[in-house]
C-alpha cells in the first residue's frame, strides 16, 4: 500500500449512526473496558493502555475499583478498613477527542483518581430505543488488568427487556481452591498469613476473598477479612467468611465433634461498606466482595486434589441503566453474588470432609429511569455460604454473603420488585447412616446482613470544559496514530475546513528537526488516513494547520518509540513442509511475513484468530535456506529464524 490521503465523506454523526440508531436489539457484552494508566491534567484527560474502539462523542464511565488501606496487624482487626482512599469513586463523561493514547473529555473531572490502583474506563453505548433480546452480560472482572465487571447503557427513549440483565458473580473474586497438604494441627489462630505448607510458623490458612483493598504480600491467606472480602478458614477444616458490600458478610463455621483438631478458627466475614459510600455527599459504589475459601486438607477421592471443601464465591458486579422508559416484561436485572464451585464435588457448591467457602456479596444496580412499564425484578443478593459434611464429622460451613445496593432516581412503582437479602450460612449436610449431632446446623457459621434499596441516585458528571481549545483550532478532531504491520497509521478528522489554506504532515526522527512528508492543499471536511510505511524508530509526528489568514498552529506531537520485540516459538526447525507457530492467547487479526536472507519478503499472510494456541504455515514451495519470520499481533512484534530444508 502506498502512502496517501483518504477522505471519507461521512460526518462524525453518520459514523456513529450504528451506535445511536433507533430500534436496535442487543445481547451479550455491549461495553468495552479500558485500563487507565495515567491522568493528564493539562488536557483534562486520561491515558489508556488501549484506545481501540473509542470515538469522539462516546459516553464513558470512569471508576476506581480499589485503593482502600486496611489494618495488617496479626490480630482480630486484620482487614478492617483504615482509609477508603479513592476506592469507589466514579463519574460519567463524554469523549471530546484524542491525543495519541490520551482521551480528552468534554467536562472537567469531579473526582481525583489514583491511577496506580485499578482505575478503568468503560465505554457506555447510547441508544434511542433498544430491545434486549438476549441476556445482557458484563465481561468478567479481571484483577490483573483491573477491568470488567460493569454493565452500563443509556437510551434517550425506551429500553425494552425481552431478556434479563445480569452482572451476577462479575465482581470481586472469591478465595480460590487451595490445599494444605500436611500437618493439619498446629498454630492456627493467626488472623492474616498462613504459609501453604507446614514448614512455616503460621500454618494452614486458606485464601481470602478479594475486596476494595489490594492484597498485602505474604498476607493473602488466613482468617482475617480483606476489607469487604471474606477471610479464609484456618486449620482444621473451618469455613470461609462471606463477602460484603452494604451488608456485612457472615463468619464461617467451626469444626467440631471430633477428637482430632477441633477448631474455632473460622474465616471472618467481610466488613460492611455502608459508611464509605452510597450517599449524595459521598457518592461511591463498590463491587460485592468475594467469599473466603474453606480450609482444605483432605483429598476428595483420597488421592487427588483439589480437596474436599469449596472455594469462596465471587461478588456481584455493577449495573447502570439510564433511559426515559423501561419496559420490564417481568424480566430481571441482577448483580447477585455467587457460591464457590469445586468441580470435583458431587454437588459442586457443597463440600464433603473439608471447610466450605463463604458466599459472594451482592453488587450494585443503579437506575436513572423516568418511567417503568410492566413488572420488573431487580436484585443485588448475597449468596449462601457452602454447606459441608461427611459421616460423623462436623467441618465448618461457609458464611453468607452480604446484601448489595439498589439505588434509583425518582420513585419505584409497586410493579418493580426488589431483593437485596443477604445469603444464609451453610449447614452440616444430612448423613443418614451417621447422624452427627451437628446435622442440619450451621456449626457457628453466620448469615450475612441485608443490603439496602434507596432513592436519591444522581449521575456524577463534571462541568463543561473547553476541550476544543486543546485540539488545534476548532477544525482538528481525533488526531491520533497507531502501529500497523506496514508502519505507522496516522488519522485525523477535519471540521470547518473552509477556514484552512493547507495542512502539512510533519515528521521528526532522532535528533533532527521536523520535515514535511505530505502536504494537503485545499483541505476538506472529513476523516483522513496516512500510512507511513517502513519508518525507522523513534519517530515523532505532528500536523501543521495553516489558516487562510496565514496563521499557523500545530497539533500535539505523537511519539513512537522502538518497538519491543518478543521471541517467536516455532517448530520443527529445520522444517520441510509444515511450520507450527505458537501464538499468545488472544483474539483478532495477526499478520505473518516471511523474509529470505537478503531481506526480501517472500510470503505475507493475514489471519483472524480466536484464542488459538498455534497456526500452521505451508512452506513446501520455498527453496532451501535461512528465513526470518515476523508475526505482528495486538501491536506487538514477534520474530524468529528458521531453516528450510
């Protein structure tokens, strides 16, 4: 492809027609999630890891997922919230434009965010009238990237529900399955940290559930709560605590009715967040906390992991709906917590000889709706703790998850049925041929406490900001660039072109000055794209806009550094006919190019992949020799060498 200018004769409004069109049907995941890596106060913007799919005029939600601090002493106070930080702060915004990977907004920020503690930007689609014809879902919360777990849509007209909206178990993660393989009895009253095996001084703690505070290194296990995450059970075979949100999580159960390691070292329930948000003056929202894992030290079948208990359940996510009319059709909007699942148990949410996991807490449903038509169910329930039991033994059941929040503007009619009840505790299961004295009882495990249904919700959004002054003149919008397999692709949008005499695309490399690489006389309104093929790095680009008055202004500089190269795994090597190329787990387009020893490109291939682990190249037609293979995927370059026999 040769460098050139491509004018698209569609206005920005027309380009966004598919987003704002009338009478659409939607299902599945309609939001996209973007990790925020920095705040750029000069531009009233945020820098994103990936701006792909975002456009000027898009509505977005900015929300900080973590940031609280907790007590980390070796005591019953471990995990208590000592400072809320910026956790739970959020606001809605409209994108004004882009400066490379920085998104600029039309309104000033209301809040200050700590971008080192899981801040995400969520794209919020806006419709006129829209029908939900298949369950609307949230992308699963990813603790590694700090993204996901939120469903958010707006409609200027009507939202018709022919299917449900579910952010169930989309919130904070429950404590995962974990085995303490040896030394079942020993010091076990430790509140925070217990090593995986018996070699440590603190023994036998199961993983805590996730909450609004980041895990403290080497203190991720044990019975102390993790802010609104439930604590894990300590030896021997005690239950995990339930996660919390507005409602507190219930404590896990104890182990009893045995002469071997009776234990009262259950996991604590997550702490209530009721005093940290959910008011007009302190408008913060939170995922439901994850339940703590039950303590496990027995193999279910006597031989194989992962143990005879259950992990903690995931908390509920966040749902936001804004529209003029919501037609419920007796469907359900939910952000419920979940029970933990052990796939190796007969009943996957129940333990046998080990401790049960705590239930996940309910999340949040936010409703900014003028009129409700027909019946509707709205839920943010905590999940039950896991039940357990085996023969005469009485291991600890899991604690119940706390209830979440339903927060609405205006009033709710009687046709809207709400439910923010907490999860019940687990119990000791029925063992007909043994009948232990604890049968049917919680054995110390506790239910969570209920959440809240309240009015007074108001969208958080800042005051207008002169974002047009950031992007040179009012004429230039969306000046941005990205790497492609062929080079650097630069794009921009021109409005009010009749005020411009010319546009010059300029480039600077190394220590040299800017030089013009393309001039556009008589600029036109619309979108333009220029591909700078085969450029060397580092490289910096800018646009010069010259008015008909003779005045000049320059767009922000777009800088592209040398690309980090990753090693490509290929085999067999040497190869005769078929070459297998290992791929990272991802989806989308990949570009493969093959070069001979002179640097001449001898093969080029483009593929669409969907989490494939490998692809095959047929090379039987090539002559013998040494080749370089390049794979370009998700803006990353992988290089390998091969010998063709």
